[in-house]
């Protein structure tokens, strides 16, 4: 910890799920654990079945229009969120305006893509409610009238929203001031900040094919090395062991650009 005192209230995450035990263990390691212990974040896991009214605690039903699988019903989800927020969200006749400091996020393969920019935005909220879908998904009225956002963590389909919710929680938590030991560190990471690459001739030459559009790009992190200096004959780049900080910085920047071009050329192309 840095010894700096942060005055913000802790940020609250609510995870709404039919599998509350899923989160056991997942919140008990590393940065997320420390952030909870330091009360930078407060995580509440809400069992969706508490908001069912029938003997079988039914959360799903067959899809209108036919087809495979089951769909999560709207009533338990609306009521779970309303109980957490402490007020009704309304109905078709009159909907309550959402609280601008609270995000109600539906995890969905059909959502907008989650990225570092969105994580940074969430880190400024007081509260993030994460709704975990299951089966074929969730009644669309949840996306339309309950959630403030519908978010996907990537172009693939998982069996539930619990892993995606954990992923969002982790990415947001490490951006909360004080959560990382070293305050500067999230700035220098992959996607940390848009970099202006113009004016560095030696770097621009590496970007020959992108020369006309090299401003305001996201870069991936530079490669990291630790001891041993030589392992199975593979050596750590000489420059990193020389102690010349300017040279090291230059190497890291060039290596970050090279790696971005190799692994994520899309980040360097025009927006
Ligand atoms: N029929 C849906 C997939 C349902 S998967 C479709 O084709 O889009 C069941 C649940 O898993 C979803 O409701 C969602 O909460 C979660 N899920 C699956 N893939 C996801 C992804 N890429 N991002 C976020 N949530 C996802």
C-alpha cells in the first residue's frame, strides 16, 4: 500500500446469479481480496431464487415463439434489482430515471464489447450491479427496461454470466484508486492510456505502413523480463540490464509498438 489516504466511499458490486456459490473463492485472491479487506470495494452476491414466489423457486420458462432451451423470467430479475436499489424502476406507463452513479449491467453475448475504457467509466460509479444470465439468455425486457447497459466480454458464447461478471469486477477493481500498490501502474499497462506516437522518428519507421495515422492509439504493454538473465540459452535483451533509463524507456516503447503490431494490428489502424 502507498500510505496515501483515500476519502472515497467504497464501491459496491452486486452480483445477481442463480449460482451464488460460484463466487466462493474467486473473490479471495490478490488485488480483489485486498481491495475488499481495505474496504475499497464491497461485494454482495444475490441469489436470484430468493425473488421467486413458487414452491419450486422457478427462475426460467419456455421461450415464446418456440425453440430450444429456457429463458430467465423477468419478474425475479426486476424484483432482485429493485430490492437492491431500494426503489421500483417503474413500468411501461411510467419508468423511473436511473441513478447516474449506478450501472445495471446485463452480461450478454449479444451486448456491446467490454473494454478498458468502459472499465474506467465503471470505476467512477458508486455502484455496479451485474446480472448473470443462464440457459438461452434473459427475457429481453431486462435488457430494454432494467439494465442500463448490455455487455459482452468477447465474441464467444459462455454457459453463464458469472465468469463475465467476475471479469468485469476484476478489471474495474484494479482501477479504483488505492487498489494497486503502485498508483502509477494502471496507466502504463496495456490499454492504459492513448499514446501519441508522432514525432519519434525511430519509432515511426517501425510503423511505416501506418505513418499517416499514428496518433491517439492504444498500445499493449511492453514485454517484461526477470532473472535469470539467461535461461536455456535465451537471453534477456541487453539494454534492460544496462541501467540507462532513457535507453530502457526507448526500448520498451519500441517493443510495445512492435508487439501491438504483431498481436493486435487492429489497435494501430485508423478508427
Ligand atoms: N443465446 C445467447 C447465449 C446465452 S449464454 C446468445 O446466443 O447470445 C447464457 C448466458 O451466459 C447469457 O445470458 C449471458 O449472461 C452469459 N454469456 C455468455 N456469453 C457471454 C459473453 N461473451 N459475454 C457476456 N456474457 C455472456
